[in-house]
C-alpha cells in the first residue's frame, strides 16, 4: 500500500519536500478491524493546521508517520468478531492520504452507493455539508429574510452555505471568491444574488458594500483577515459572524493586519462565534435528510474537483490551498 508521510513541518506554504509517498506493509485485519481499499480521499484546509506542531482541537500530524484524513473505501476483508460489515461494503473513515487502510470497525461508518454517489459522503452530504448547515442553523441562527454574506463561496463549505441559506429562508445571499469564473458560477448557476472577486483591485470592504448596499445580518467566515473586517463594517445591529475558518491565515508567517474595526462589535452588539463541526453531530441526521432531498430535487447543486491517483494527493491538497477547486476537492483512486 502507498501512504503519504509528513517528513518536515512546513513554514508558510507547504512544499513537496515536506512530504513523502512511501510503501507501507498491508496487514490482514486483526480482530475488530477492516481492511479497506480507499476509493476517495478528502483534502481539507484544516490539514494545514495539523502540519504545525502546535496544540489544537486535532493533534498535529506526527513526522515520519502516515497522514490521516477523511476517506471512503471498499471493504476487502473483515477481521474476527466484526459484525455489520462484509467485503464489498463501502465505509467512511478517517485513514485517508493512503491507498489502503486497516480501520477499526467501530470508527467506520457504512455508506451506500445506492443512496448517494460515494464522493458525496465527503462533501455535499458529508463533513463540509454539515459544517455549512450547522453554521447557519445552530451558530448563526439564521432567520427568515436575513442577508447572508459568505466568503470562500465557491469552495465546498461556502457553495453549500449560500444555497442552504436561500433554502432555509434567507433574503439576499452574497458571496466572494477568487476568480471571475467562480463569481459567475455563484450568480449564474447557484442563485447567489451577488458575488465578487476578492482578488480584484478594489478593497473587499468596498466590494462588499456594493454587493450588499443595505448591509448584512450574517457573515459566514471561511477566510478571516480583510474579509472579516469588511463584514464588521457591513453588519447591521445584532449581526452574527460564524467563524468557521480563516484560510487566508493558514500559510501566513506574520499575524494578520485586519480586522482593525473590532470596536464596532460594541455599538452594533455583534455576536462573533467560532464553530467546530464536531460539536454538531446531533444535527447530522436532520441535515442528511434535508440536504439529501434537496440534492435529489436539484435545488441544492454541488460541484467536485476530482484529481486521480493517490500519488497526486499532495497536488490536490496544495491546489486546494491555491484555489484550484470549485466545490469539494477530492482524490479518486
Ligand atoms: P474550500 O473548498 O473552500 O477550499 C479552500 C478555498 O479557499 C480555495 O478553493 C480558495 O478559493 C480559498 N482560499 C485560499 N486561500 C485564500 C485566501 N488567502 N483568501 C481567500 N480565500 C482563499 O475548503 P472547505 O470548504 O473545505 O473549507 C472552507 C473553510 O471552512 C476553511 O477555512 C476551513 O478551514 C473551514 N472549515 C471549518 C470547519 C469547522 O468545523 N470549523 C469544518 C470544515 C471546514 P478562492 O479561489 O476563492 O481563493
């Protein structure tokens, strides 16, 4: 089997010399375990944080050991005492970044190709989808008619945030993304009312003011920095910011300059709240039911950028950090 190892801790933007793809022995599954051939691997922004040796809500990747991440695979063999799984079943598990894995059956979830395409368990109906849903419902407490602004809007979480916001009753939905093509996709295909390219020369604050001239009620932050500053400026009284991610800082080697306008939190009585999807597993069933129905009816669209081959997992990860994905970035094996 092949597995990606972290061999050096990146400083700033990771480079290929920080990683190595190595052969690992393929064992027969012991008691309570499954041998799995991975079919899809997820690459996610939070993995950049795990490459640093700092305490966080997930432990850092260990040097010289196989990396981990969300994956969907096919069960090849079942260890002693395992019930509920058989060869040929598909499972969602946490041992990605490799071609095959021996997975603890208690930590694998059965998924079915008959219910939904296997890739969607890592995206629109998976972790990133639940993040979007939980952020809007439980953290922002979205109410009918809210104007919602989401950054990283053409990514996996962001593209779902914008559409779910509309389906859950939002008024105006505004997004930002890093190319003209992505902006077009948001407004023409996904039904965003307005979108802008944050890489255009005009400051984000100005572009947001133009896209949401009457202000915003909810900001779903995937980016941080200047975007958060722009949202604080645009907020109505009692605005709510869901701090989901701050990808503009993940490779930064200096602290961010923005936001410089935090004092507005007082006068506007803003609520700025961080979230972790892991705290919202209780919403999963309701989310999958609702979002699954919207995917089947075509009201919730999703896009995937798929890179082929385990040997290209690192390219997919680095490409995602550079914005080469529209929707969820995945590796297909
Ligand atoms: P995406 O699919 O959105 O991919 C990342 C995107 O970030 C890229 O496509 C790129 O798009 C954009 N990006 C990269 N650098 C910058 C930058 N400097 N400024 C603005 N945008 C940038 O990833 P996900 O949907 O998986 O994750 C989105 C966010 O949600 C991340 O911040 C992630 O950490 C967070 N997250 C948090 C969770 C939680 O529980 N709190 C769970 C899951 C995700 P572009 O072309 O637009 O630049």
